[in-house]
C-alpha cells in the first residue's frame, strides 16, 4: 500500500480495539541484531571512567551557560558518548540468553538507533568519520578526513535501522523510530548542556547527501537528526 502523506500514515497505523495486541506471532529465527559493527575497521577505545557529577535537576532547571569548545578534549568526547548511549545493566533469561539494558528507553527493547560522528581536531583522535559501536564502547573509523561543515568540531548523526523495530511492530514501526531517536537526541543534548558546550540540532537537512556521506542503504537505515558542536 502506497502512503501519500504523514496524516494518511498516522491513520493507517493507528491502533483500534481489535488490534491492540499487535502481531499474533514473532519470527524468532529472524530476530534482528541490536548491535551494528564494522568488522576489520580500526577502532579507538572510549574510556568508561566518567568523572561527571552534574545533577539532572540543575541541567534542566538552571540557565544554560554556553562556553566555547576551543578546549574540547578526548575526555569530553568520552563523557559525551558514555552519558548519551551506553550499556547500563543486564538481565539473564531462563533460556540462557542475556539482555543488555541501555541508557535510553526503547519500544520493545529493540534499539533501532545508531550513532555516527564526524570529528575535527579532537586531541588523540584522527579527524574523520566514525561509527560508535556502543556494545564494545569503541569508535570504528569509517574513513579519515574533515567531514564537518566549516566552524564545527563535532557532528553527530542519529540514524535508525528500520527492520529492528519493524520485525515486531511492522507498519507501525516508524512511530517508534521517532520516539526512540527522540530519547537518544535528548540524552545527547542534555549531556552537551551539562558540559556547557554549544550545540545546534538539525532535523531539516539534505537526507540524500547525509545518508550518502554515512554510506547508508536508505532502504534499510537512514539519518533522522544531526547535532553539531561549533568551534
């Protein structure tokens, strides 16, 4: 079925009294992997030692005192990634499996979001485009070079992998993609705010150009948001 508008999609995927239970079965043999990795790429380990004790009530309630990112360090980057998107605990299932919890909520615990980053002149990290493999807590170097627009030291790209949510929620999955990515974006913005770093969030960008930059297959994964840290 071809959906012509957002309103039509909203109507098409709305629940009714007879469909609140969702799909009657899940194909467990086709369960999606909740981690994306680039085997064979050079990796940079991210420190798990985060010495940051800002209270959430202060971050939300107090005036944002934006400072320059001129003294941005690799330790700042480790704090940003560790506070934004990380493993926080695990649950052992009776069948022997282990489920790892994360620092953001996710519909059905399917975690469709991925985080990419373009860095420029960050001490201890070569300028380039990276994928954050949060399961291993490392940055995977996709390619080197300056991929930031002029005047920015960091650019974060928040993407979603369609099938991770569609496996369970089918046509309704995009609703949860927006919710899940929103949680991750808010974590990122609150972290930047807690470090008094300037930032700009962008949801109206050239989709085709950004997806091409990240090397994504837009039939499977797309970028939903871009967050930049000015110099």
